[in-house]
C-alpha cells in the first residue's frame, strides 16, 4: 500500500503525521520524504546511512557547428528551455524538464543530452523503518525529477508512506501520482480551510481516495469540520493542540514514543488506512 501524506499549505503537520504513522506500522514500512527542497523526516527518524546516490537529469547541449537554426527544437519545447536566436539554438538549463524532445526532433543531430546533477537520494536504516529522502541541490528549480527518483526506491513488498511537499504544485502532484490513498493534513483555521480546499480539488482531479487529519484541534473554529461534512470527506484523525506535542517536536522526538496516550490514535489511523485500502 502506498499512502501519501499531503497538505495545501506548509506547517500543518505533514511530517508529524508521516513519521508517527511510520512508527506504528513497525516492521515492513518505508518512509519516503519527497519534500526534496526541505526534507526533515530524518530529524525524527535517526539511523545509519546505507547509501547515498547522485541523481542526474539529461540536459540538451547544442553543437553550433551542426545547428542551422531551423527552430524545430524551440517550436517543440513548451517550457521555452530552447530558443533559436541568430540561426542557432540556445539552451536555458534551469527551464529544461529533461523530456528529450528537442534531441528527437532535431534533423541535423545538432543536439545531444548530457548528465546534469540535480541532487542526491539517501537511504537510511532507522530501526524498523527504511527512510529514503531526496535533497535538491541549491539553485536547482525543478524538484519533480528528484521526487520521481525518490519514488523509484519504493519496494513493492513493503508499505510505503510518502511525505509530500506542501501545496498543489508539480512536486506535490508528482508525489501523489500512483498512490493508493492520500491523507490531507490541515488545521482548523481560515487559512487551513482555504488551502485544504485547493488540496481536495487536486486529489479529486487525480482520482485518488482521500481523507483528512485535523492537526492542532482546539484552536480556530469548526469550519473545517463543517466543510468535510458537506463534502462527505472522511475525518480520519484529530490531533489536539497539545503543548507537549510541540515540545517533543522541538526535540526531534516522535509523539508515539514520548506520549503513549497518542499511540492509540495513530494505531487507529493505521488500521483505518489499511481497511480503506482493502
């Protein structure tokens, strides 16, 4: 089973839900931190580094001796990563999505692709949990290829929990794609409700079943609950606004390990997700 934990905005508690859910799964679970621009699951699930791999994408290079400036490559590129100026093509690597189309359409064989590093993927043995996370290099603007590289480490025989980037942009969509179930984490505030609606629209467009976890329950108002009721969205879990949780988080500790009263809540969440996947 592949469970993605996502949110419409940052700071709602995605990582809190992800790492504690992984802890109650015990043996046979992977946690993949797909928030490659700011991975932080390793701060709570410490362990031994097993392997670190460099991830490259293929970026086009133009041979000016062969290029006749026909413009086929720039016409093909939807991201304006290749433009034709003064009878020669020019590449803007930061805009390239590494689709390979420009090389394919070039009739003069003036374009070839070369490896360009975008980041790394680390695999960590954190006790019963296998943690995989990506780390995007500074200055790289496209995170989705690294997200896909992290997801290629999914082991089919294990349950997988994907800690998605916040929001509804391309990296979040790349994370959620092919998931069996999505857990949307929100908070009971006007901002939380606004961004939850964006996330709900995204997941519904992708056709993935989902439910909601309300974090910091007790602050704000009941508009998130009323919205979920009107939209027939399952309410999976309420995590109270508990100072002890914030203190544990600041120390890099998981809730279920230091606050046993919450172990049952996350165990119920795990069982509910497994039941919904059957």
